[in-house]
C-alpha cells in the first residue's frame, strides 16, 4: 500500500507516530506536515521525542483564519496527492488540517481513513465539531476509539466502514510513559514534589476568544491555594496579555512555555489534579490515573466523566474552585479505550480493505466541471 498521512498540530503528531511505526513495517508512507503548528515548542520537539519520521512534504501554511488555513492546505496538498497517487489519505482527529486534507482527498476520489472518528460534543459553534462531522461524512473508513464513538456514528447512519479500534493516544501513553518518567527532568527543574501541585492548560478558541470565560478561569486559578503549573499556548498567552495579565497575581500560578510530550506526561502523572479545556489531555490524565477538571460545557470523552475521574464544569469561578476540592473516584483502568494495540488493529484493517476490488483512483484531473 502507498499511504499519505496528513498532520498539522500537536495532537496529530502523537496519533500519527503510532500509526506510522506500524505502517512502515510493510508499506510506503508519505508524510505531509501542513505547518499549522510551526513553533519549535509546539512542533519540532514532538517530532524528535516521538521519533515521528521527517515529513516528505512541508506545506508551511502557518497561522491564519479558518478559511485561509483550510484553503491553503487544500491548494498545496492537491498537487502532492495527484503526483503521489496514494491508495489512502489518512487524517487524524479534528483540527483544520484534518478537514482540509479530507476535503482535498475526497475531491480527488482518494479513500480516507479517519483516525479518531465518531467524537461529538454536539456543539457546532466549536471549530473542532464542524471538522469532526464533515470529515466523518467524507471518510470511507471510520476508526472509532470507543463504543460511544461508534454509537455517535450510528446516529448519523455511518455504519459502513466503521470499526471500533481502541485509541491510539492510549497506545502512545502506554508506549512512552516509562521513557517520559526516566527522561523528563521537569519536576526537578520546577522544584516539584509528586502530588504537590496541579497542572493546567487552556487553549481552546471557545475559552481564549471569550473574555468573560478566560478571565473567569484565570480568576479561579489565582484563588486556588495550591501551586499550579500552567504551560501556556501562544494563543492563550496573547489573550491573557490582552486582558492585562488579569488575576494572575497570587504567586501560586507558574506560567511556563508549552512543554514537550514527555514533560507533559510526567507533569500530568505526578500532579494531584489536571485543569484543562483540552480533549487530548482529559484522556491522558485518565490513562495516567490523575483526576481532571474540564473547563468546557460539553465534552466528547464521556467514558472519563462516567468513571467519576473527570468533572465537566465550564468556566464559572466557584464551580472550578469546588471541583478542585471535591474527592475523586480512584481510576482503575482505561479499557474503554482499548488494549494499547489500536494502531496494529487499524493497519490490519487497512490491509484487509486494500485487498478489496477498488474503482480506479485519481481519474479526475482535480478541476471542476461547470
Ligand atoms: C489547534 C486545533 C485544536 C487543537 C490544538 C492543539 C483547529 C481548529 N484547532 O488549535 O483543536 O487542540 O491545535 O494545540 O485546528 N500559533 C503559534 N505558533 C504555532 C501555532 C499556532 O503562535 O506554532 C498561534 C497562531 O498565531 C494562531 C493560534 O496560535 O493564531 C492558534 O493556532 P491554530 O493552529 O489555528 O489553532 P490552535 O489553537 O493551536
């Protein structure tokens, strides 16, 4: 098989590395990096630590509006897909690069496997939900990480090509957690004791682009009477500066640059609690048995909330303060997310599906007809 994988931002790199390792045992993978994330601290360090192969193509799209990012990726990816003639174009998760890659592959009649299909928060105001829904409906193979994802797809009549595979992010945590434990020096560097601190991240547009929500979260952080390590995404940094650094005067909140994958695993594993609006981190906390408070109104990882390990509480100051104090259920295991072999399963399904009779691909030139 010849496969193009399209990646663009931090969470993609983590998912793609697990699939890449498996694919490259027998098949040819061409990696396209869209350049949606371009800062070293959001980008290169992940490639290095996770040993993601060097991209064959770097599209360099960088920041921009949703239309600019999506459009530029489509324009640049089109030439590559036409030239490489892959059997599949794999896309991951729910970011703008995922949507752009899927749209372009679909226009060129190349089949799309979507890794992490079926996630829904049923809130069309979030860019990720728009991306997830459209990509699932464009894809030929839907690799759903959990049973709830399979059920979500069923509600939209997406049953053909749907497979429950387990979660590649769980594979990644199981693969890398001991390396992270050994190699990350972040606790020593920040003078932290296990269980002696909280870790926090905030980056979603729905939080950072809403002044009331962002200042409420920052106010809650400043009132928490425990040390909080807060790696700050560039978008969040700018939004906090625009608020005049509001409410961060308590001395308990330590704002640091975004950290590497290994440092984040180590921080989350050793923290008493995570506070976040990230989808991926809610899961990683669950895999590492650390309780989580999620500053979102809706969520697509119900397994973590049902298990009593994750409280979905929005951005109200008092709700955050109460949630931080509340006792948690002990997290036993994460077997709703598979057995750590999701990537192997996905590649085996791809092989099986590739052996089916296919219509000729890329017969169209890519130009539209009037
Ligand atoms: C994107 C994804 C989000 C994912 C997140 C992981 C979309 C719609 N959102 O959000 O789902 O959880 O990645 O981090 O695709 N920026 C930099 N340096 C960079 C990258 C971005 O400074 O390397 C700044 C840009 O100026 C930009 C802002 O951060 O304005 C947002 O970047 P963007 O890639 O659009 O989305 P994320 O917020 O990172």
